[in-house]
């Protein structure tokens, strides 16, 4: 496994991070808790020490399963969770980044994860209402109290990051980035220059780049990919073409399409970690295999060019 220091902190994190959205049992179809626990423990054995979750994933279930799977080792790894996306009794979600909500969410996450302090606490999505200075000041209060070690942002624009940075510089920003979606590249490079860690998600396009889906693929209950544009129309056709390119290139390296897609992201020097979902042990074995090798500069550029077509 490869490791990197997260931004301007002393946290050393695996460059392949375990994304825990599916662990919550919602968003990626049926998820078995026993499989989730086995996957997390296998990831530990493979050198993964960075686990990214959120309170909204399964409405707290992801955090509880992560705690159960890690057991006493939960204090040895880097757990990052998020707040800001709330839910009501009917499961309807809404955004709230107010200091009051941040405090309530933090206390709930600490209970579910059975921790006294979180290594990294992230604003999931800004609500567009709360002054960002109020949210950051609340996070600084939590940090001073020892309830969080560092705070980060997720899905923040450059302007919003700038506003936050005038109060205190975040340890990290989490954005969508993949060979198919490079729109955030300039902001990621800017964060890197400012020593803000770059955590990226959507590395496999929610599986669209894995080569496991085609025009006939369908998704069932609790799988939000059924309405995801990545699996519809021209976008799906484009992803299938790119997945085929990844497959052909992977044959040269003895790697799967998923491993090549993850490797392409990791070969960007401004990326700290690629957050990849893993629902079962087989996916852990595959995705962790993206570490400790590299694409040639020619293949890297060729893939980037292919994604533009």
C-alpha cells in the first residue's frame, strides 16, 4: 500500500481509502452487514488505514458497522466522517451546516463510532444558508475541545474554500475526480499548492468505469444509480467506451479496468487519496491492487485524451 501525509497535518493515510457509503445499506443496492465487516477487516490486512464515511450513510448505520468491524483498532486508523446532510423520520434528506446541527451531529457520530475524538470531521455539503465562518468557528471550537483533531470540507468551490480559509485553513477538501471527470483539476492543484489535502471520490464513476455494466444493466431497490446520469444515455455510452479502453490497457499491465482507473487518479501528484467503495472482500482485493505500481506517461496521457472523446 502507498501512503501520504494529509495536507498540513501529521495524519498519514493510505492512498486507497475505503469509502463507506455502501456500508450504510443504501445507495448501492443490497448490502450485507457480514460482508461489510469482512471487507473492512480485509482492507485493514491489505494496509488500508483510511476510512471515509458520513452520518447520513444509512442514517448512521455505516458508522455503526465501521465501528463494529474495526473494534479496538478504530483508534489505530484514520476515520473521517461528515455532517451537513440531515434526514427526517421519513428518510427525506436536507442540508444544515449550522453550529447547532454540527454539534448535535458530532456527538451522535462519536457515539456511533465509540470514539472520544475524530481524526477528520468534514462538512459534507454547504447548505447555502449558514455563513461559512459560523460553521468553521464551530469546528474550531470542537477542535479546541479535543473532540476532533482536524476538520475538512467536501464539495466546496474555490470561493467557499477561500472564505473558510480566512478563518482557518481546512486540512482537506473532498471533490469528484476521475479519468472521466476532471473538471475539478485546477481547484485540486490549487489546494495542493496551499497544502490542503485532496481526497477524491467518484473514481470509478460509481462503478461505471469498472467494465461490469452495459446498456442493459438495471439497478434495484435502494440503489440510487437507477437515476444516476452516469448510467443513462450518452453518458453511459461514453463510460462504456472508456471502460473498454481501461480493459485493453489493463491487459498490458495485468490489471483490471477498475485498477487502471484508480491508478490513473493516484498518478496525479496532487491527489492525497482516492476514496473507493468496497462492498465485499473481492472488491477490496481488486481495489487495493491499484497501489504500488504506475502507468507510463504515454498511457496516462492517452487515457486522459480518450476521456475527452
